[in-house]
């Protein structure tokens, strides 16, 4: 897979405005620990520690102007902060424990499922109907069957009445699998649900399922992408449509990119990668060809002519190499949009859906 935004050389002249927030964070951490400074990152969720480590491994050489600009931006953000808190129930309770009564501390620990031996289901059973409906709709039918079994009969009956008929039917059928479930398993399910719902819920992934799957399919072959989307559509049409909107391929360039942004985009793409992608696209008679011509139409005539000549010199491009190159170009364009360096054209249908 072709990597993007890799610092194999100094950062380009456009400076830190084109860097992602993750890359800026990695630069700040590198600056803070580079001279032997002490910095504890263990309080970060493990998935964020991993993302930070991956960003730091991508840094090679960075020019002084960029380092100074990122440091100044970070300093300005710190100066603007008037108050901060962990936002975690366990840390909050620990902080106030010396200033409130022991009984209140115990009640709070029990409420958030933090007390040793505390029953998470006692807290789940007090949740509002909307919260429980969200759980039963979002979680697997097996988890939903456990939840329904642990709720008071009246509340369980009310929830079945508001769930979509097919969802309610599948959950009730799954209840037949609960006869041999171990108490420890039910306890673990309760604790996981308690940690994953409510204002203090823990988030394992930074991006939504739609964005995560869209990013994966962006880097998949067209055959794999189309086949999976067709399968997903048979199970969940809305999810499939949302994923389609999150996907950005080489063929989407003329429909999503503003013509005036093309020159700036090309400066972020290595000439070798762009030449292979253009050669492959121009040799086809597909939407990829339209994308290649769109690029050529929105740069200077001299540059366009040079690009055509370089593409012709490439000869025949192997299908796998062609797809990797076009995916690589699309990934860079998408990354620039995500970082705010460019703004995608919004489809009218998407705008209507958002409204």
C-alpha cells in the first residue's frame, strides 16, 4: 500500500497548515521528549497511544520553520485553556473523595460500576427507555437478548413495543441461547455496556464505523470494494449508502474536487506516483479517464503536455500497479480534504440528507 504524508524529506514550503492534527501532536511529543524530557502518555487510551506512535515513526526530517510554527500553535492552545478535567468518573471520584462524605463516594462508585463487586445491571436497569432502545438497536441480537432478560418484565415489554418488528423478533429468538450462559459472562456484558453508554462512555475508535470502513475500502481493489458493498447493502442498505458516500476514489476527483484546488493537490503528490496513475487512467476508457482529463484541464497547458508525454513513456501499466497508484493519489486527495487543506464539493443529495 502506498503511504502518504511520509516525511522522507523536509516538510514542503506550505508549512504546518497542511499537517494533520495527529502529525502535529506527534511533532509536539517528539519535541518534548527529544531532549530527555519526561512525558507520561499512559493516561491516554491505548488506541490513541498506538496512533501517536505510528505518527512518530513516520517523521523523518522537518524544517525549523514548521517545528517553530507547530510549537507556537501548541503554546497558543495551552494559553487559551482556563480549566481542564479528565472527564473520567474514576478520576473525578478520586479527586473529590477527600472533600465529600465516604457514603457519597461509595454511592458514586456503585453508580458508575466502579465499586468492587458492584452489579452493573443495577445501573443499566435504571437507564431511560431511549438509552436502552439505542443499546438494543446497536448491539448484537445476542447482547440484546441478555439485556432484555436482565430488565424488569414491564420495562422489557415496553422496549419490545418500540423496537422495529424484525429486530424485536430476532432478539426474542436469541433469548433461547441464554439458558447456558455463565454468570461471569453476564457480568462482563453488563460492565462493558455500562462503560460504553452514557455521557462518560469509553470510545475505542476515533472515527465512526462508516469512516473506518470507508477508509479501508478506499485502499481495497475495485472488485473487492464493489462486492463487499453489494453484500452489505443486502443486510443494511442505509449503512451501505453511508459508506459509499465516505469512499473517495480516483474516479471521484472531477465530481468532488474544485478545479482551482488541482494545482495545490498535485504539489502534494510525488511525480512518480502521479505519472503512473495518469498513464493507467489515460490508457482506459472509464471514469478514471475522465478524472485524468479533469486534472489535465485544470493545470497549465505546458504542464499538461509534459504530463501526457511522461504518461505515454510509461507504456503499459500492470493492473495491480495501476490500481495502487490511483488509490494512492485518491488517498492523498482525501487526506488533504480531511486536514482542511482543500474542501470537497458537496453533492446536493448529501446536503439534503445532512439538513
